[in-house]
């Protein structure tokens, strides 16, 4: 089992359960690059310089600053910032349980797996998990995680639980603003029937194993070709889509789906 990144207590009223958080996602396997000097091949070292004098600033003279006016900053010492951060009491305090269908995915931040922290916590952990399954609800809990007060949505996930830290309301942009220029069109009749039919022919199951990271694969192939002295293969630029007769396109898509279905059977 991966090492826990946080341990504490999941608290539902007077019922508490020792839990551990494990990172559910990682970017460590992605292709990464370093910045190097083209002439020497050596890595380039990043250095902080004074924006006015252009002189390097040593680490002991670097301090956080909050801009209150153009080029005017309130300086904050590390100990001042640390003192302002709430101390963690190592508790994921459940504030409420909400129906899973009410959760807006736009608020999801990072996923974590929750497991019981030790054999003595397994029964209480199972009790909370099975209770949520039976009621089809998720728990909204608050805790100090990684020096910030965070809200986490916790759901049953197999024999364990999965928790997502949630973005704050001020961090999520309004969908009304994003969708303001979309006209309200009513689709009906043959067009709607054909659209439903085409969607039905593409029915499947959620399988993350089928997701292709084409960008990462392309970078890997690029590095490999350079190492082998081959000329990197360039992908052809995609052709711009042309406006189509929407109903004709739907009919053709439906006919193609029918042909594929007959071949498969």
C-alpha cells in the first residue's frame, strides 16, 4: 500500500474513526523536461533577481509580499504566515451528508483514497461507509489539510472511500457567465430521434484504461527518434471542419452506425 500522506480522525458526531489519506492521482509518470543551455548542454539554474536593480537576491533576503498598489508590497515573514494558518486538530469533521446527485463536478479539486488507519478502526470505518451506501449520500467534511482549511467530499468507493477536496466558491466561475451567449434552441422531430439513436449506438462503460495520453506518447516517440538519430515524424495538420447540412450528417451517421452494427452481428 502507498504511504499515507495524512492521518487523522473521521468524525461523525460522537462516532470517530482513525483514517489515512493516500494520493489517488499522480503525474510522476508523465514525460518531463529540464531547461538546458543549447551551446553547452548543461542544465540552466533558475535565479531570482531584483526587478529594478537586476542583481541576484540571496535566499535569506527573499520574503513573501502582498501587492496593495502597483509595485507596493506588504512584506510577510515566514513565521507571520505560519502563525496565521489554523493549527490542525487532525479531524475530518463531517458537517452534513448530501445526496450524491447534488454534487457539482466543477467544484472537484484533488482526489484521495481514505482507508482505516489500523485494524481497530476497520469496524467503525465499515459502519460509516455502509451507512452512506444505504442512504446514497456523500459526506461533506472540513479539516486543516496541508496548512489550509479545506472542505472534502467523501463517498464510498468499493471497500474503501474516496475523498475529493473541493474548490472554494470564489474559485469556480459562474456557468451562467460562460453560457450567456448560447441561444436556447428547441430540437425535436427527426433530428432529435436521429441524435438519440446515434448516441445509443455509442453506448459504453466508463473505462479509464482506454484513455490515451497522446501528447505523452508523442513526446516519448520524439525523444526516442532523437536518440536513435532518426528524423522526428511530423503529424499532418488536421483539416478544418466545413459547415454541414445537420440533418444530412445525422442521417449519414445513423446509417453508418447501422452498417457497423450489422457487421458486428
